[in-house]
C-alpha cells in the first residue's frame, strides 16, 4: 500500500493533530522542529493520533512518537506505509571476468560505458574507494540531475559496494555489484536497496519500476560495448599469433 495524496503527508498529520488532538496550529507553524510533547500533546492526544493514523493508513504509532516532530511522524508513517525499494538485475556478458571488472570499475570513463551519464568528476580516491560526481543528460524537462556517490571495489571477492553521498530525492541508496564467472563469460549483477523521501516526486514502488526498466537498458548497452571490446581484443591476439 502506498500513500496516494496531492498533499504533503506532514500537512495531513498536522490536520489530524489540530482536528482530533487539540493542537494549536499557529504554535506548530512557529516551531516546526518542536516535538509533539513540546507542542503540548499528552498521552490522550497521542492515543487519538494513533487511532486515526491506524484507521487511515493501517500504521501503528509507537509510544516514543511524543519525542518526534510532526515531520518526524510523517516520515515514520511514510516508511511504514511504503516499503523500501529493492531491485535485482543481472546480465551475462561474453567476456572474461577480468575485462568486465576492469571496464565497469573505470568510473572516470563511465560516460563511454553508460548512455545516461553526461559527465563524471572524480572527487577523491583512497585505496579501492572512489568518491565521484555523476551528472546525467538533461531529462524531458531540461533538468540535468547530479549527485555524489562513493564506491568501494573488492578485487578479491569481485564485489562492489556503493552508496549515494548526496541522496537528493532518496532517503538512502545502497548498491551492490557482484561479478561471477559463468560458462562463456561473466555474470554481472546489480542489487539496489533504497527509500524515497516523503516529499520525493515518486514513491518507492514507482522508483522500483523506473530502476528496473533503466537497469535492463543500461545492462544491455554495457554487454554490447564490452563484448565488442572483447571481440576486438581477441581479433588482435589472433593476428599477432
């Protein structure tokens, strides 16, 4: 179940508190970071809030909610109503694992590997960890989305763990890449775990659909480009022989 409303969830929580719990709307507006307790909401008010929230969204408000702000309560409800996003996508590439590993972990050249990135800026390298800024090509509205990510590669296990440092519309985004040798080449797998912020333009379910669709496109592009490179390298080796 997801929240379907044209109004911010915090505004709905505020209305519930004003209508059912006796909240002073002006006081809440003056001190948006104040906890419910600081706003004068006692145990009876919290019970009423819990009852309305449970009826409307089937979410249980914990007793500790008195220490949360209205925005904090809204975030809690959003998290429970909209389960975190999770995607798993993989592709088999007809190329040796060392080549797939080398090409896909050359972050500075990702604009040559992915079709969605317009620019990559390496910000820092420490050992096997790289921090970088990605900028996408402008979308249909002319907006070029950009964010900072950090990525740590483990050559011993052929796994990579990454996360967004600048999360933007995401509450968090964690990414796990895995590489496995399979007959005829390499299987590269992407697993993404994330949650959207309550005020994001799309919810977790919607972003899951977007990521799954886009991952299939990008994996197919990567497969084609690496396989072309592997074939070219093989051809050069044959001529040298």
